C-alpha cells in the first residue's frame, strides 16, 4: 500500500465537488482555515458551479474537474467539498496514470467512499476518509474531528479512544483499515471498485436510512462474504434513521447485534465516524490495531 506524501506549508490543496452541488458560503471558511494553516488552495470549477440541479455540474464537467486535479502534480491533496450522489456516474471514466505516478491524498466521506474503495482496490494507494468543507463552518474547525484531518495531512499517526458500549465484542486485532458509507460499500459489491475485506478492519457508517434498509444492506454484505473473514468490525454513527409506519421491530443496535452475533472477531459499536461532526479522519488502506475492552476501544495507526 503506497502512502502519498504528507503535506508541508506552502503545498497546494485542490478543492472539488465531484458529486452534489455546494454553495460558496458553505466552503469559504474551509478555504480560510486551510490558508491560515499555510496551504495554498486551488478551487476547481465545480466549487463555483452555476448548476441549478442537484449536481455540481454535468457528468462531463465533474469528471473533467476531478481529472484535472488528479493529473496536476503540483496539487498535493484533493479535498472534496461535499458528497451526496454522483461519484458512481464518473468513476469508470477517471484516468489514474498521472495519479499513480504522483499519488496525493484524496479527502472526503459519504459518496466519496466510492473513490476511496476504487483507489484502494485498483491502485493500492492510501486515502483519507475525513471531514469535508462544511465541517469547518461555525467555528467547528477547532473541534477534534477537523483537527484530526489537519493532523493526518501533516503525517501524525492517529490514536482514537471511545467509551465502552454494552454490545461491544471484546478482543484485539490488526489489519488494513477499509470502509466508509454502508450504502456505498454494499452498492460496490460485484464491481471492480469493491473492497477486499479478508483480514481487514472494516468500518461502516450511514445517515438517513430506513431501519429495514440498513438490515437489508448488512445482509447483502453478509451474503457476499464480506463479513466472514474480517480482522475486526467498527460500527460508526448511523444517524437520522427512519422507521416504517408499521415498526420494523428492532432499533439500529439490535439490528447489528442480531446479524453479527455469530462472528468471533472484535466489534466496536458507536465509533466516532459519521455524517455528524463526530467524524475522525481515518487513513484508508493503512495498518491499524483495534483493541476492544471493558474500558472502551482504541483504534491506533501502526
């Protein structure tokens, strides 16, 4: 697994919206903070989009914008402004010849899970599942989650701790860290972008899903074999869940517990990776160790 160069002051961070539209007022603070950190910022065309629909541009426009940032060797990292939906429409048209020669940190989560998974599977290059531009707003750039992104870009190794959860399955495991948004991880099954999960630590999170749909997606992972030979499993935030008019009959944690009870590897519940502000930067593809104990859980980069 190749690790892109870590950033130093003066390096250029490119910003693009390869999926959904983002108004300028939502990303301006991120630009200012990153400049204060000593980085130069290059805005892609999709950051200043005049789009009047859901996307930040047509497929061709979004593809060209991201491709230009991937190809430019002076750009040392690419911060996605937001996720939403759209990466799946352009992932197979992206060219990675220049990126393979000059790897750089790809930063984002949600729909950007597709890009993380594709780079992990096809190129074996590490990337950053981490807060995006809107996370910097309203003074939140000072919180430990956005700060974990800045620390990761500097090359600091992460050590994250969380309190115990009653459903935690105790143990210690090591492996390459992979994962992201549950909907996208399950959506990629059967494609050349799908994660390989044998001996990996898999992390999952999601937002705004029906409870039955989370159950269905987890069963899809289970039936595909993705959960069988994990080193460990990390369950992050599953926020803004919805129930059907006739109740599904289980809450989110019981859905996971019932489906995962047969597995013997460590399982951490409630890890701070989510669509809310509790979203630590995670280096996808790098070796980590997870310890789940009565005192809580520790995820540390090796």
